[in-house]
C-alpha cells in the first residue's frame, strides 16, 4: 500500500469538503441579502455571486497539489510516503479551513453589500486574505513534494 497515493487523495478530498462548506455558508449570505433587496424593492446585486463562489478555488488548489503529489508518490520511499500522507492531511485541512473562513467572510460581504450597495472592493480584499492561506498551503506542499 502506497501511503503517499492516499495522501494525494486526502488533500483533494479535504480541500473539496471545505469548498462545499464555504460555498454553502457564502451562498446563504448571498441569498439572504438578495431576499432583503427584493423585500425593500432595491436592485439585487448580481455581484454577490462572487462572494458565494469564492471558496470553490480551494478545490482547484487541492487538485493541483494532488497532481504534484501523484507525480512523486509512486517511486517514494516508505518514509517519503508517510510524509506525503501527513502533508496531505495538513495541507487539505489548511485549504478546508481557508474555504470555511472565506465562506463566512463572503456571507458578511454579501450582507454588507446588499444592504449598502457600497464597499465591494473592501469586502473582496478580506475574502482574498482568507484565500491566501490555501495558496500558501498549496505552494508549500508543492515545494515540499518536489524536494522528495
């Protein structure tokens, strides 16, 4: 059994789980903001879709890291396989929690933008800060995989 291959699957699965949770959270915020706009006869900003969809990128990062790990795992030593398994859990969890935080920030951004119609740039910057954690996890994981 190649534990490195399992680690590659784990990083993808956990990152995708976080994306699903984050999209659910951000989507609830967007739908609630749209509802309030409709109730108040205000235009409902389509831009809220950006907040709702932002956590999807963590799945892409998990996929990219998985592919890097799959390139290394088949010929990895038993110690390197264990490392890849652990890294798959650690990086996947970092991406997962980044997506959840991004979903919460996106929900708050949707609420604020739906209410005021202002501040999109400020709100998307906070959403982007949450994204940075997933990017770091992906890049550091790719660099670590490449060194095996």
